[in-house]
C-alpha cells in the first residue's frame, strides 16, 4: 500500500476580527437606551440646534477678522471682533517683554515645548534626557533674562523677571512647578505612611495646612509676607517666590493622590519583598511605587492640569501670565477694551489645547499600564 506524500505549507497570520456595530445600534446603545435618556438626548439636540446657528452667526458669519476698530464697533453685538487678536496677539502671548527682543521668548518657548514633547515619547526615556532638560532650562533662562547667568555672559540685554509674561511665563511656571512638586509629593506621601510618629506628624501637618488654604493666599504670603521675615535688604525675586508657592501647594495635593495609590497596594507585596531581603527604599522603588503610581495616573494628571491652570492666579502679584497679559493688552487701549470676550475665548482655546493634550496623553499612559498588567 502506497503512503500518500504529505506536504506542509505555512499559513500567514490573519488579522484579528473586529466586531462592526451598525451606527443605529451604537446610537441606540449610547444615546437612547431608555425612554428617559432618549428624552434627555432629544432635549440636548434641540437646544444645540437652536443655539448653534446663533453662535455661528456671531463667531463666523458676521465676525470681523481684520484689525479695524471702526468695523468692529459697527458690528458690535452682531458679530465677533477677532481683529482684537490680530492686533494684540503680541501683548497677549508675550506680555510686557521688550518688543525688539521678543524673538527670545519665542525661541525659549519653542525649546521648552519641544523638550516636553520629547519627554513624552518612550524612545527618549533614558538618562541623557535629564541632561537635555538641564540644557533647555539654561537656554530658557539665558534667553529670557539675558545679562549674566551663573557667571556666564549671554551677550543679550538684561530683562528683569517682572517684564516676563504671557505664554512663556505660564509654561515655565507650570512645567517647573509640576517637575518639582511630583517628587516632593511622593516623599510626603511616604512620610505620611511612615511608622515614625514625628515624621508622620510633620507630613500630615504640612499637607493639611496647605490643603486648608486657597492658592491665592499662598501666593500672597510668598510675595508680600515672606520678605518681611527676612533680614532687611534681602528679598528673593518675586518670580522665585511665586514658583516656590505653587510648587509647595501642588505637592500637598500630589501627596494625597499618591497616598491613595500606596493604600491600594496589598500588604502581601511588602511582606514578600521583606522575605527577599529588600530594604525599605528598594521595596518602595521596585515594588510599591510602580504599582501605586500606575493606579493613580488619572488623579496625577488631573493635578497637573489643575496646576497648569492655577498659574493664572499669579496676576495678583503683578506677574502677567497669559490671562494677565490679555487684560493688560486690552485695558490699556480704549478702542479694543470692549472686546474682552474674544480675547478670553482666544486664551481659553490655548488653555484647552494644552489641557486636552495632557488628558489624551494620560489615557495613552493608562493603556500602556493596562497592557503591562495583562502580561
């Protein structure tokens, strides 16, 4: 009997099947699964259809796009005056920085945003990234301030920090405050979980004290009250005092977020690390903190977004960041003063762009963390 000849042929992998749900089914699932939700959806759609034409008519169809105060005045109440943005964008974005040197904050801001974007990419997560951050901060302060920094002449005209403003000041305060507050918050959270009574009491007292007062009072104390406690003739720069105040305030909230993650880690993880002979800091660095931080990514990012928006409060100490620069630009010109709504919408769009990017990056981090848990 002849044995048939068998041949083996490899078959290429097929793509994973994706369930395709009809649009009507998806709408029925998410928009009107019940009669009550269907009524709410109908009301919202009706309100949107009633409100949207008015908004489009004011914001687009009858809007004035060129910087002409007379045309804006003629259509006041009928159409938006976006010409105020094209007329005052330099003051809004760069504040009171000298006009002939405004290329410096532009370059400094682009460098800072670029390194933030690079830091979000896993490919660049290596030790050399810290050196890049140091170089960018030296470049940023060297360009913004000019003069001599750390004994090194920059060859640029000196611009005091009270003339910094607009978007560069907002990004600088937010980035530095977030960078410094996060490790401080982690240390405070660990201290609050410590078994040492003195250390725990100090951390609890600091966290509760800072969280019990609004940020505006912290900024006021840092700017006006703190110099009174120093020897006569010595007073740190107001920008430095404000930065310290925002950092300490943000660190207290970060500490509570991280503490929630620490409490979610089971005690068995710590006991298993102890049986392996790991020290306290090795246990925290390799076992506890990676798990705790992965559980509170949304809370941490929410605090970062809040810190970014809280920089708008520095206006009370005469530092004109983005919102302060907008008010300064319009209040000083009677022709454009009536169009603050358009100015606020412009900076709201800027804030939304940065905050939305941060929230989307947070979602990406969560997906990466979930992938690691499924391995």
